C-alpha cells in the first residue's frame, strides 16, 4: 500500500462527539478535513444524555466485550482530556427487587472485562452517601466518571483547527453529489449562502439524523431511535455516579455533575430524531424510580427535564424482541456504488474515539493507504496535560484571589473574563453557544440573572447584536425544560424568572413553549 496522500479531501457531516473525533482522527492521518454541523457543536445527542463517562460496568454481564471496550476508552478519554472529566467514581447498589443472583454475575462480568471492581460494606456506603436508600443489600465500586460533553467536543474541534482543519457550524447539508459511482461534492448552505465542498470521502456521522443524510444518495441506514428523558435536581445529592445493580434498563442512574444531579433515563422508541419533548408521564416515571435510590428525592428542587434520542443500529434480519447492541457500526456505501461515502452509527459517547479510529481504518483501506490512527496517544490542548475538572474549581479560584465581584454567573461561578475571552478571541456571540461552553444558566437560577449580563457583554462588543431576540431565544429554551418540573418551590422560582424576563427585560413569548393538545 502507498503512504497517505495528504491531498485527500474529507467532509465530515455531524459535529457531535463522534463527528469531531472522526475529524481529528483523519486530520492526524494527514487528510484535508472539513466538518459541517447544522447547529452548534455538540447540540444534538452528545449533549442530551446523562453525562456519564462509563467504565463499561453497566454492560459487564450483557456484553462483556463491549464493556471492556468502554473501560479502555474511558481511561484514554480521561487521559487525553482531563479538563473535561470529573473522576467521581461509581457505585452499583443492589436494592430489594433487584435480581438476587445478578450481583455475583456483575462481579464476574467486570473481572472478565478487566474493569476494577470492589465489593463494599453496605453500612459504609450508606454512611458515605447519606442521601441514598437505607436498604442497600450489596454495593460495588467501579471507575465510572462524568464528562462535560460540550467541553469535550470543543477540545476536539479546537485541535482540528490547530492542525489546519475547517469547522463549519450552522451550515446545513443540502445534498451529496455523486459522479461515476463516487462522491464528489457536499452542498451546504450557511449565512453566506450556498457552497460546494469538494470531497474524495464523505463521512456521515450525524447520529440519529444519519438515515436522513444517507437518503441524500439513495442509501438507507436502519436505525432504532430511542428517546431518553432526564430530570435535573438542584443539588449534588451523591458524590459518585450511583447505578442500580441489575440488568441495564430504564431510569436507574443518578449522576452528579457540576452543581446539580441528573437522573435518567426513560426509554421510548420514536420515529423522528427531532422528538425531544418530555411528557408528564415520563416525569412521574423518573420521580418514582429515583425515589427508590434517593428516598427523599421529591424534597429536592427539580430544575428542569430534557430528552435526547439514541441512535442504535438495527442490522437486517435482527431477531424481533432481541435487545440491540450498543456497539457501533461502520457502513461502507461504496459496496452499493457510492464509493467514498461512509456512515458510522451506534456506540456511545464513551467510545467516540474508538468509533473514529475504526472509521478511519475503513477509509484508509478503501483508498489503499497506510496511516495508523494516533488519537489514543496524541495529546490535545497543544500537548499540555491539564488536571481533571472539578466543579469547585471556579469557586475556589475566586475565593483564593478574593475577586468576589468577578462572577457573571454565580450558580456556576463563571467569570466575566471567561465570557469576554470567548467573545473577543473565539467569535462566540450567541447566548446559547456561551452557555454550552461555560455552563451559564445550568445552575439553580437557570439563567434568570446571568442571561442579561452576558447579553450586555456581547452587545458592548458587537453593536449590531440582536440582544432582545437572543435573550428571548435563550429564555424560551430554558423555559421549555423548566415547565416540566414547575411544582412547589420550583413553580415559584419559574414564575419569578419569567417575571424578570417579561417585566425587567421586556421579553414576550408566544406559544412556542406550550405543549400540543395531545401532550400526555
């Protein structure tokens, strides 16, 4: 095989964890890479999950090989991007009603998958985690962690840019043009109009939207779309990720992240990847199941709820009523007359790097090129290792330096200087984009006070910035999640927040946040 040709042009469609990782893998193999994302980086499924960087223990019994893959990748991701990972550790607890024989199978599965596992004294666990049930029968520690997905995708994208790649956000793919049985162009539309991107290879990494992208060349990708809803609580109720020690199922994981806790997820098969509306029935399911792990969970403020869609690959002739694998799949559409067109789907955020490596290997093999993947050993952030992320970092820095007026967002201790840096040096001029990168509006006030402050910082540097429209869009999205949990003290908080936006800022909402008539 000849060595890699650095002139080979690749267009990656999709800016989630998989797409950004694919772009980085291929640019390290010296391809000419352009990534296209219809919205902001990570605004799809990558940011709509429970935030776990899993050890694989969840699948140690049902799919030991995949569990081992998760464990390997969990260590690599934490080593490459420690500033996006909090090393919380994980607990699996057996409660009444969980299969009594599963715990022993769990230990054996973890050992077979090379996942460090240790059985703990239930009394010690209940003392260490005072919020969890007092009826823990058995408990096991595993090296689960949490990940800031928006930070992760932006670290990957920044590395792609540093190495000469192009990242096009807010560019909609309108078509993939094929000539003589091979992809030639990707047609995209952005704020500056339509353009054709020349391509020798096109990678479809659009997650739950992959079937729509494949349809542009007349190909089909059989996806099983599953909507998972998550509820957010206003405190870190646990120190570690806490999971039920039972076969993988719905609503059985409590995840501490930042200043809040996430509990999920529900599981509902949907036809449309844009189906992310949370239903009242799902809220009740989540609360009922969370109560088994955290008995007093209803006494905590539930801040909001949201949903994401998981794309599981469904091979042809898959036996009905058989659970689908969480493993990823790479599809080479060249076998059907569309050379240079690939789809990567399935998998999880934890395994995004390995998915990209596997995809890159398929691309090189199809072109007859030699270029091993180096993503597992090539550091990001200009080769400098940073310490693991801690939710207290911002607070401790402000306290140590006694800059008590510095925060623009008190809930997450985000400083004004951090916002200004992204505005001035990175061209980020939308509230939602700043929110994703800095966690603005993630805390208990849900952007009630920091939204207008950040908008003022943008406006002071960009006179044409449509502050009123951006604030409205910001609050509409916050309110969409808040209305699902508006009871008790949270209902009062939601009314206060809405009053601030309506009366102080003059924001007026239409019916865009109202549920449809058949909302159940």
